């Protein structure tokens, strides 16, 4: 199953910039734990058409992403995020 089929579409404006999972390119997905694990979560790195990066996070009640969220990511931090 493709990630886009499972997750909700999410849009968030941060500092007057719109970050939208529907219009951005999915660069990388990381999954921690297994489906149903309350501490499990997934993070998805996206790039907007304007070249800005953001991370979409979604997880269980005991995870860092108790609620789905979008966080911007500076271009100079992308490689470090991908290697973690």
C-alpha cells in the first residue's frame, strides 16, 4: 500500500509558507515500530514545488507524534535527517 493511500492529506501554513502533502514530492519515508504499536510512528520527508522541505509525522499515543503534524526542515538539515 502506498503511503499516500493510508495517510490523510495535510496542509499547514508556517511563517506564511504553505506546506501541503498533496502538492509536495515525497522524498523519503521512515517507519519506527509496527502498525498498532502505541510508541510507533512514521516520518515522511517532502519537498514543495518551491524547493522547501518539511517533515510530516504521524504516530501512536506514546510516540513523538501523538497528533499528525508538519514541521519545516531547513535545506542544510535534510542530509542529517536522512541519515538519522
